[in-house]
């Protein structure tokens, strides 16, 4: 039954009926409240994605956090929560999640894209988070570096 609901939630998510997807993911979570591990993490992370799509960022962050508790190596939860933190203006927490995502999966394209976005925000508003990332490889760098020592990109 849970698989059917989860599959249905994904179909609804794809057609952008996020409220229905949230309801279906919630139902899937409630059907197996003691479920743990990666399966539970994916359900919470997916519901977090749907919450992000409707700009319910606090709920999204809570679900991504729960997903990370169930599966600490679940990169999608870190990148999802990073994006939600960026939207909320919490660049310090966004940077910390981005760094963790890149530690787990250094070549993650979403994390690299978020690194570039975080750098751009930092440059536009003059707010320094203390977290600088190479826009090419996504690795954490010092803010005053002019060339990334990891990939050689001019910064």
C-alpha cells in the first residue's frame, strides 16, 4: 500500500499538484510511522521538495532535517535544505549544508549549482557568510583566493 501511495505522490508531484503530493507523502509516512533508514528519508525528503515548491520553507526545512536524521548521507536532503535556507536568507546554514553535501558527494551537480548561487548572493549583497565555494568544482575555498587550488578555475 505504501509503495502505491508513494508512486502516486510522485506522479502528482510531476504534474505539479504539490498539495496533493504533500498529502500523499504524508499518508505514506503515516502508514509506516516506525519505518527508518533510506526509505523513510526519501519520503521526508520528497515531501520537503513539495513544500519547497509551494514556498512552505519552514516545513520543508523540518522535513529535510528529518530525512537527514534517518539517512545522514542523503545528499538530496542537504541540497534541498540548503536551497530552502538560501530562500529564507540564512546563508550560514545554507553554506554548512552545502559543505556537508560536497563532503559526501564531491561531484554532485546540484551542490555545485548551489555553490555558484550562494557565491552570487554573497557578491550581490556584500554579506559574507564565511563560506566561499568554487563555482566550477563546488569545493570550499578561502574568500581571498583568486584561483581555486582544486580545479584551477580563476575566481
